[in-house]
């Protein structure tokens, strides 16, 4: 049996700042990649002006499917609950507005890079595999994160292949991240509050 690794959370606010740097770099890298490949970045890559509502609905449906699957996994498998606890610890304190901003930035940057740049160059399956394998971490629990990311990558890639633009994948990615980040932040706040109450009881 593998020992459960302890993941030391970064200082408050540090992870948020590092995430902004990482995702902005990813977005710029994706845009540069597409620009070099296409000559220009076409508007149709981001939006179908006539069928945008179809993409929006498909993205919301994909997000609902992924969130439902994760909720079922959390109820059925202790490993999923362990993963949530570790991710909440790594995430640390996060305000609601920060969670939404981070979800929007990560959803756009990752989809621009993986679906816009990578999938447009090497195809859907390889882009989905790469997307899954960069979502990893130490220990058994994080392997479940990789599996979930692989599933999400194939689903987001399918939306891109079906519709030919990023609105559906970005919408799905944003909603999934926003819901999960907000839940993880609340979980970490509750854990810190319980810890503080416990320490207060010990002192009194």
C-alpha cells in the first residue's frame, strides 16, 4: 500500500498569482502557435455567429455531465473524496470572485492551447491524451484526477471536432472549474474553521 503523500499548500494568494502567470503564458503560447500555423487567428475559431447558442447549450450539457459523473464518483469511491481533500489543501484560501476569475482564465487558456492549437495540429485523440497527462500529481488519488481529465479532454475535443469552434469547450471547462473551485474553496474554509475551533478548545 502506497503512503499518502502530504502536499504542502503554498502561501495564501501565491497559487492564485502563479496560476495567472501560467495560464496567461499558455494562452499566449496557444495564440502564437495558431497564428504561425494559420497566418491569422480566425474569428470562427472562437464563435459561430449563427449557431453560437447551439455551442453554448452543448457546453452547458457537457459540464452538467462531467459534474454529475464526479458527484457520483465522490459518493461511490473514497479515493475521490481523498482527492478532493488534497486538492482543497493545495488550493488554499480562495475568494468567490477569485474562483470565478481563475475558472474563466483556465477554461479559456487551456482550451485555446489544447483544442485550438494542439488539436488543430495533431488531432483530437493526441490532444486529449496530452491534456489528461498534464493533470497529474503525487499518489494514487491524483491518478483519478488524470482519468477524469482524460475523460474531459475527449469530451471537450469532441465538441471542438463536432462544431469547429471553442465556445462549447470553453463554456464546459469554465463551468466545471467554477463549480469545483468554489466547492474546494468552501471545503478548505470549513477545514480551517474546524482546525481553529479545535485549537481554541485545547487552549481553553
